[in-house]
């Protein structure tokens, strides 16, 4: 069944009472130069008074694991983006299961061992090239 798009909030709620969510996500290696560019998006508080937070999908190549740990300590989510950011894009849909598991599990272990992030805190995964 097709539903027509609407600008009205669901359930007849007044627009002023409907929360809006903006998700900030960043892909690839954490590096000082990139953090300088991102800093303005991470500074300040949300309208509810909570600090802004983002999810960083981190791969191994060129990653600064100390900075990654600092982001985690500041309340950002650190997630898995593979060990090698392997190309070509088609590999991700045709990879042998063992290699796929090594890409994902290997980076999860890297984030844990090199940044000290608890394994149970590393829950997200994003394939390279989406």
C-alpha cells in the first residue's frame, strides 16, 4: 500500500512537541587533520542540553588509535569499518565468509586492543562504500 508523504507529524502531535534527530557519522581513519575539520560539528550542546555525539566508523589504514580512544572517552561511538577498507566495492557482496569475518572481527579487535575500547561497546559496522 502506498502512503502519500506528509509534512504533518504522526499521531496528530503538534510539530513543536516532536523530537528531531540528526545523526552525525564519519567514515575511515581518525586523524588529527580530519578532526580539526569536524570539530565545529561536534562542539556545543543539543537543544536538550546534552553534548553532541557522533559515530565514527573506523578502519585500520592510517588510523590514530590514541585519538580514537580520546573520541570514545569524550562520549562518541566508535564502530567498525573493516581492517583494510578493501576494494573493489563488489568484494563486499561476494567475499568468502571467512575473509569477511576477518575484515570485521579483525578491526573490532584492533579497536579494542589499540584504543582500549571495550568489545561490548563496539557494536556498529558499516561496509566500505556503503
